[in-house]
C-alpha cells in the first residue's frame, strides 16, 4: 500500500521543491490510478507515487502552492474491498495514512470540490499514464488516438481535465508534466540505490536465462526463469517482457 524504500522526509522535500517551481497562487492536483482490471496487478501513476508513495486506487493528491500543505482525498471504507488485515487506505483512517505518507490531511473524495471552487490556478498532468509504458510512447499513442475520427475515446487524463473545466470554469489549468519531468530528472541517493538494485536483478535474471538456453527450450520458459530471479530478489515487476509473456 505504500512505497517503503523512500523516506517520508524525502516525499516532503519533493513536494516542497514542486511548490518552489509553480506559481504560489496555484494548487497541484494529481489523479491516482484506477483499480486493476481482472487479475491484473494494481500500479499507481508514477507522478502520484513520486509525491506521496501511496499505492491505493482512486486517490487524489492536492498540494497548496503557498505552503506545500498536502491533502489526500480517498474513498470511504464502505466502498472498498478488504484484501488484507491491515487498515484500509480510506478517509476514515486518516491518522494511519498521514503516518505512512507524511501528508498534512486526509479527507473524503467528495470534499475535493471545495478547494477547487476557491482556486484560480490549477496544475495537473495533461499526458496519459499506463503500466509498463514510458511517457514518450503514451504521447504518441494519444496523438494517433486523436487522429482517428471513429475512435472518440479520450484518455483518462484528458477526461479528468475536461471534467474539471466543466465543473470549475474559473480555473486556469496548466500542464504539470513539464515541471514533474524536471523535478524527477535528478535522482536522490535513495533513488540511485533502487536503480542499482534493479540493474543487479536484471543482470542476474538475464544471465540465468542465458545459462538455461539450449536447443528445444521455449522463450516463455526462459522468461519464467528470469521472472523467478526478479521476484525472488524483491522486485514487483519484470524488467523485460518477452513477446509471449
């Protein structure tokens, strides 16, 4: 439910740096990822995860540009399915969530309209996000989508921006993506350590898959060997996907 490899102090520092990069009269709003579909594993949107570490679906993160006061807007426990004995990441467990993330307040998602109605400037991501895809590829996909006159399905980020514009027409909305890209460009010591660990696991997994290669063995079998070393080493996902896996 929460990224444990980055400290709460580092998350606070990231939010402070972001506020230093925006107009202090503005607010930042980031929509979290929806729940996983079917048997898929939930993956939080990267910018959301970068700023608070919460890995829970349908959450909203709002940061006040004046003082970096941060609020998480969460679903209520009655609408959530309990999947573990741990406290639910819901509005009713505000103190628990604040202790995990270092945010200043936790509220029900229905209260999000209050600060939006009082603001005049809003920063939010315009570009789409998806699991196992970088932003460059997603932007290209969105361009192709918009060029298809028979496919009127907007990206989730575009729908979110459109919803905000319709409900709060007084807001001037700016794209948060360039600021987040700049903020994430320089890695902290903790991030560098994670990158090194990921590189080590990738090297071990690929090497062991190569060692297992012999006539007659299938690609999906080599992928399974590599996957074992990723997950046994503590990774949540594979570094490389094969065509069959």
